[in-house]
C-alpha cells in the first residue's frame, strides 16, 4: 500500500507546485554559483548583452517578481471561475477532473517556481566592490520569464477548452474507459489465461463456519483495493478473506470491512489487512467505474433540469454512456472469487455484473426525463451502440433493459410522429440485439 499512498500524494493539488518550487530554489542557487564562477574566472566568453550591472539586475528581478505574482493571481482567479462554472452548471463531482488535471497543476508549479526563483536571486545577489563587475543571473531570470509567459498563453487556451462541456464530457469518458481497460481484461485475453471457476468447493465448507470480522478504524470512501496484496496476505496466513464492501462505498469507523476464516486458531494483524485498502474523503476514478458513470449521469440530469433545459448536452452524455457500456460489454468481468497459485480460494469480493452498470447508467435519467422524447430516443440509441459494440452474452440484458426504459414513458403524451421516431429506434435496438421477433411497436391506443 506504500504505492497507493505515494499515488495519493502525487495526485494531490499541492504536489507538483511544491516539486517545482523546490526545483526553482535549487536552480536559483546553481545560477548564483555559475554566476560567481564566471565572474571570479573573468571568463567573458559570452557576448556583452548576456550580462548586466548590479543596479540593472536588481531592477529586472524586482520587476519580474511583481509581474509573476500578478500572473499567478490571474491564474488562480481563472481556476476559480472554472470551478464555479463546473459547480453551478455541470456537477460538483466534475471539480475533481479540473483540479487533478496535470496541465493545470504544472502551470501553477511553473509560476510558483518562478516567484521563488526570482526572489532567491534578488535576495542572494551581492554587489561587488569592483565597479566593472557584471552579473549573468538576470539573463536566466528573463529566459524563465519568457517561458512563464508562453505557459500563461497556453493555460488560457487550455482553460477555454476545459470550459466547454463537450470537452469535459470527453475527458470524463476517456478516464472511465481507461479505468475499464485497467480493471478488466478483454474476453480474448481472459480466455488465454487461467480463469478460476465460479464454483468452488471451499465455499460450501466455509458456510459451516462462522467468520471473524475486522472493522474499519477510520471513515471515508473506499477508493482502492490492492487485490494482489490481499491475496498474498491470505496465502501467507492460510486464510480465506471476504471483502464486505465494494469500491466507491462509504465506510464508517467501526464498520465491518473484512470477514475471514482461518484454518487454525490464529488471527491476522488487522492493520496489515486494512493497509491493503485506501480510504479517502471523496470517490476517485482510479478503480471506481461507477463513479465515472455517475459524473456523466449528473451532467445529463443537470442539463435536462427546468432551470437549464439543455437536452442536447444530456444527449451527448447519454451517447458517451453508450460508449462506456459498449467497452464494458467487450470485457471479461471476473467472478468474485480469487485463488492463489495452488488453486486455493483466498479472497471473496462482492459480485458485480454487466446489468448493474447498465442500470446505474440510465435509471435516474429514465425517471427525470420520462416525458422527453429526445432523451428516450438517445437512450435507445445508446443501447443500440452498446449491443453493436460487443459480440457476447449481453444482448438479452440490453434488450430487456430497453423494454424497462420504454415502460417508464407514458405513450399517451406522445404524438404519432413521436411514436414513429421511438419505434424506429426500438426496431434498430431489436435488430442489434437479435430480438427482431420480440419487437412490438408502441402505439397511442
């Protein structure tokens, strides 16, 4: 779990600015050493315009410090404008996407580093008793300032892209797809591996014994589970461990988080088991696929609310949900049983299926947009995309869910043109899932 702790530190908002600040401090010291070495050696191998007098150096560095403070203030103000827009128009959960963006943190790091670099040079530069002594440090400071200006222009361009809801939706979708690819194997890859069977004789055996519970010592959202570490601990102690909570669940202090069965009268160090988990104050998309889906759903719900009334943004989100479901249909979602190298059952997790993700994607949208024909049509289209995107046994589930969506809409509030539009979408879904015989057009009567 040291790896997970380092990952949390590295993903925090202050890590990159701190890293750049320390680097700028060291760079300032090195710059002064180089400057004094050149001066002491009187090695004027560079053109005269690379050097400046003491008074000129102090003026340049003072000006750069005040300018960099202004640019940093503008950058922070711009970030707050973006966060306010996300909070009011999209979803509070989307703030995390912009705050954790590496480019945003890198720009802040460069500006913070610039302030430290200029201040250290201004503080440590010394006036010589010789009148003809010149300094090289201001040239390095001017070069750094030019780099900062370039990054400032780039940051304005970056923010203008991030403020567009379409780019935000694309970013959330990409992160969710990355999490899916990292969590699950393709069916073809999984078939080449040694996949444990759902059935295990040890399950029947442990049902006869009462498990021993391990409770959480702190509260928070379950962000990460280090399964290899958990399997290793269970193997070394000869235990069968059941994880009682799933990724994304909120866990309170004292909540039962593990149950285990021991072959002998021994007990594991609870801290070792708890260290295989990572709890935090908010959910993350590192392993939590449902959280990425929830962000897209919340943007769609905010868009179709009476206060905003932007169904096209909701349709964009629904189309991306179809892409996510299509990728999930291509993956092997493993059974919740994990074995060691000797095929002994070691870890049991909570089961999750494809229809769980399907339901979580659309059940809220179905409820709040039950009279919006455009949203209904886009849901059916997304289900069609999900069915077309995979060749496995999800078609029946998708078709049944399509019928569930249709039942949530009142056909009496739809006109004949609406019926024609919905029936076309429904027929295409039937063709994509192979349920042409089960297709029955909805009618006004």
